[in-house]
C-alpha cells in the first residue's frame, strides 16, 4: 500500500494516487496528469477509477485528460454538478483556463471498497454542496479535499459555500474519526484529527 502526492495545476492542488496490490485510485487530478500517468506506467500499476472530492476547477482540470488516457471512469457527487454552471466549477476565473468537459458517474455517502481497501464515503458539505471525504480505515487516512487544512478550513465565499455546514461537517464527520487519522487536504501539508481538534483556531473553545 502506498500513497503518492502530485501537486498539479495553477493552484498546486494535491492530486493523490493510492496504490494497493498493483491497482490505483487517483483523487482530484487538478492539472495536467502527465506525471501521474508516467508514475502508473513506470510502476506497473493499473488505474481503477478517478475520484473527486468536489468539483471546483482546480481539482478537476485533469479529469478528462486522465480519463481519456486510461479509459477509466470519473466519480463525483451529483450535488456538486450545479457548480459546473459557475466559473468556480468550469474555470475561467482570474484569467485561468476553463475545464475540459467530462462525463462522470455519481458517487454518494456510504460504505464501499476500492482496490481491495475498505472505504467510508462521507458527505461533508460546506466548501461545496457535494463535498465528499474518502476515509480508508486500513490506511488510517482521510482524503478531505478543501474541507479542512492544517490550522485552517476551506473557503465558503464561493457560490454555494456554507460556513455553518462546513463547521458541522468537520465536527460531526471528521472529528469523529480516530485521533491518529491523517487528513490529506487539497492544498498544503498533511495533518491529523488530533492536531486539528487541538490546534485549529477555527475550532478552539468550541464544544466538539
């Protein structure tokens, strides 16, 4: 089992590759996926599917190129499809490129298995309406997108963001995980449930 991170795209979004038994998941390909494709080929690893934590442009720039190169399916929450009618979803804001259109299958909250690993999918809205967290108990790791960062939280001033929802998502879903669980965010360094419970200023003094 291995987790690799590739900062991709204009905002250096963390694209994660999770490998188990020569099969892989790619989570949030936020830019040109050439590095990811090269890694998969050189490692002799077969991509199983492409997962999106949410549908902001900086997390999905590489969706269609990666799907086209590998023939694999993209999965995203149906609650985020509304974002594709906004610049924060389809791109184009701040002079940045637009997103190449892609087709996806719906994925929602529930227990499942990917590449031989148990995965608990949590609906964690707030940063976007359909934000998802992918928690792998065996890896002691949760991929949280832009829900929470080391000592910070995701923005809620974009279309369809909701601060109250985000805070509830973190407290009810993320902070209920084992404290040693590593949190792998869409930007910046790795953190943990314990670290953010005790040191994140947005939750200090709050009853959790």
